[in-house]
């Protein structure tokens, strides 16, 4: 048949740079304890479900029409949320959103990266940044963090002018390490970026605050620097603290000029009416949803303390300080064996970052007990 002929004939080849690559993604395995993608363990309550269902039903009455392309009401609600969370007043015109902060960052590189331009991150960093660069034909480069995962500002001061990146990704709290940037570090990078000359403008600094709501008391958000730096973008997501990973809603705050530029590259109507309704419904319940953040922070701190008390091969376990909802620990001679040993006991965590390290998402009490028991057994402690 024709179909059979098609499968035996020559296949079109993907372009250079894509050919042979594997799709990104952590394994989605059906195991009792899924602690590998930094999801929030708390499913929506009946109250939240009821609001989402009612608001989606209301949005469904006009599904024959395209959604509000500029998601005006949602931008208003997000600005309102940031004002209450970080005490930073923003105009809704300074907010941009898309299907997860993944798409927000793709928009950023579609507009500010591209052929002839470079994007940069301080590694270890979130693995997707290099993929947004690949997908937008942007050159990709990195500067290594120190062994304790802090940023070497002297190295940054000499290398950034040489590398001349158009876009610099800073992640705080960082994934996979969990460590937060000190405010002085962020300002130092912003100052260097401001002095670079990228087609007559400064370099853009993107502070990825996907996990910002989990930061400890007293750590400021980069949102506070928006008024001082027109070259700053702060991205956030509803996937983590808001426990809305399935809703796919990420957003950013920046100058109006930057947001207006992003509007040029987005697909028309990229945020469905349903997505907008779900996100707004969740925002109505922000007090309830964010109250669970405190419990997760407490579980995180307890987990860090517990892990630091363990000894592996005669050495105390190394555990990175975490301002996020996950913990980075090691170092193991054979991390894959430890990962597999936990998985065999129904606990799925993540092999991430430099060789020897593992990352575990902070879950509820039961999940943490299961993780600890499995680790003790695996390490023969
Ligand atoms: N940034 C960081 C640092 C992340 O860890 C993640 C998700 N793992 C994202 C962005 C993307 O999240 P989402 O697309 O769900 O908003």
C-alpha cells in the first residue's frame, strides 16, 4: 500500500543542530513516589476544583470565539499577585504570560536571541535553556559556577564582555542546585550586562524565579530591581508553588518595551480561554494554595538537616543549601546505581547536574518518609 511504501522510502532529515537529538524530559513512570520533577505534592482541594470547574464552564460558553489575545484580565491578576507576594507594584502592561515559563523563555529567545546572537547561563543550570537556544538558532555558551555553586564574579567580569551574550540566564533559586543568588551577585551581573553593547543596547538578564515563592525569609526577589534595570526580565511560573503544573501557565515581569517586543513573536491566541480561566481561578485561591508553601519549606529544611547527618563512604553527605522545593545532594561514586536502587523501591528521583549528584523533590510527610527509608536501605546505613 501507499503507507507501506512511505515507511520504506527516504525520510526527510531534520536540520543540522536537531538531527539525532532526543526529546527533553524526565521519565514519567507510574511509581508510588514521584519526586523527580519538582512538582507540588498537594492536589487541588475540593474548593479550588469547584472554582476551576465553574470558571471553565463559563469560559466554555464562548469557545466558538478566539480568546482575549492579550489576556488582559489575567495580566491584571498576575500583577496583583506579585504586588502582594513581593511588594513590587507593576503595571499589567509589564506582565507577559505563556504556556509554562518554558514558552515564556522561548519567546524571549525568539525576540532577543537568534542567528548571530549568543545566550549564556552559569552552569550547572536548568537544562532547557540550551534547548531554547538551539530551537531559535541562538549560539549557546556557559560560565561554570564555583564548586559551591556560587557565581564567580571575577570570572563573569572578564568573560561576559568577551562572550558578549545578548541574553544571560540566571536562575534563583537555581535548578538543580536549589541555591539562591545573593542580591549583590545579581546587581553585579546586571551592571556588567548594562555596559555590554548588543546591537546598540545592553545585554538582557533573565532571572528565572520558577521557585521564588519557596525562598527563605529575607531573600529579596529580583522583581525589586526592575525599576532600576531596563534590561531585566523576571520569570515566574504557576507550576510549582501554585501547584498548577498541569495548567501550564508561566509569566514574566519586565519593562513595557520588552513585553511589547515579545508580543511580536508569540503565536496569535497562544493562551487558550481555558488556560486563562484556570489560571485566574487558581489565583483567586492564592492564600490557600500558597499556605502549603510553608509546609514544604519546613519539610525541605528538615530533609537538608537529615541528609547532612548521613555518611557515605566514610564522608559526610554534601547537601546544597536550598531555597527551592527540592534538595541537591551527593556525591556518589555511582549515582545511577543509587537512583536505580531507589526506583526499585518505588521512589523516583533525578540524576541531574554534575556527575555524582542527585536531586530529590520535597513532597509531603509520607513521601519524605518513603524517600528516607529507601535511601537508608540503598546505602546500607
Ligand atoms: N525554570 C526552571 C528553573 C524550572 O525548573 C522549570 C521546570 N522544571 C521551568 C523553568 C519550567 O516550568 P514551567 O514551564 O512548568 O513553568
